[in-house]
C-alpha cells in the first residue's frame, strides 16, 4: 500500500479491508482508486468489492493467493494497441480467462491550478499515448506513471500547478483536484478491452457466442505460421486477433497470442485446434468465455 501516493492510501486501506472481509466478492485490478480499471470493475460487476493493486503482478497474485475471486486486466486499446507485459503475464499466471469487458475511455485533465499553467501531464503510458496529439497541441509534456488515478493522487500530493494528471473524471473528486479539461482523446472511438481472470475455468455452457484465447509456438521451419493457421481457414473459424511476441531476449518471434470466435466444444474449432497442434511445438488455451461485443 505504501507504493500509492499519500492521498490514495486511506481510500486503498478501506477498500483492502472490505475485500479482506469478503474475498469471494473481491475483484482485483491494477491502479489506484478511480482508475479506468476501477471504473471497468464497477461497470462489469456492480456488486463486487474492487481491490486496488499497485501492479498487474499484484492483481494476479491477489487471485492466486485467494485474496480476490477474480482480476480484471486491460489487454488492448483501440488507439494504442496492446498493453505492455500482458502477453507474458497471462500464460505465466496459471489463471484462466473467463470473461471480457469493453470500456469507453474518456480522459480528464486535472490539477491544482489552471490549464494555462500546466506544463506536464502525468498518467499511465497508455493514457498518454491516447492523448499525445492533444497534449502536443497544448504544449504539455508527457510524464509516465504506473496508473491514471495514481497519477491524480500524486499530483494532489505534489501540489505543483505546473503538473496535471490525465485520469477518469471521478479521480478529481476523490483527490480534490480541479477539472481543467474534459473528454480528452485523439479519437472518439477510444475503447479498452479488459479480460477477467479466475483460478478456476467454469465449464462452457449456453449457446454463446463465445471467444477462445490461446497462445502457441510455431516450429522453426519455412512457412510455419502459414501452415499453423491453415486449419482455421479450412474450418471457417474466424481469428479476430493474432500477435507475435518475443521471450527471453530472443529475436525469433515465434510465440503468438490469438483470439478466435467459438469454443473447443464446436466441431469446427476442435478440428482447427487439432491442426494447429500438429503444426506447432505447443498450444495452450487461456480460456473460453462469452463475447461481450459481437464479432463478425
């Protein structure tokens, strides 16, 4: 808790105590009270007890250790792409993806003075990237911080009118800051996708539609990825996301994260996964869960 800025600590302490008293209702998230992840938890689980954690690792550990029933983690943004480190944390966590949630992102510039005096904006790198054109147009330099609302708490602690924060509007109220500009973004479609993580993966039931997330490593042979993905095309399985990433300082980007439409209970998906397994070193399913938004 000491990692949080001083204005956030009393709020964090209260939320930690509430979650400790009822861990089955707790949903861990990365960030200080008022962060976008906090907003996402309240939208997706209105009756839950949001549990603030300073890092993604802390949020995942809270679920693994039984201090929270679930965690809600951002995985990608429509403007700024994937969230750093998530592709490494998900497979290493041992947790399963059991759901997803989409949150419309609306940033607010907040500080202790007026907008004319602001020279720096502090926030999570994702938020700064989503507003970089607006900040540049206003001559405001970017300062990275682990989360949006945490930046607001730090700005309140600093009390420097030249330093503002980009955070959800509610953070200004929580930390006693002035709202300097509202609804900031470089595009109106700014949206972040969150995944819900749990220790246990419930059995897939109902008619769906479903999503399945997986990771795999291709063999070191020519056209390895082409061969590995052929089964999805021949079986008519829609792949909505495919990203490569490097592990252990290797420059041979042979590991991939993918989202596909459907469930392994579907015959077509099962055939595609079997073919994927034949053409790869290994395949690991991260979870099958209901779609929060329709995919083609």
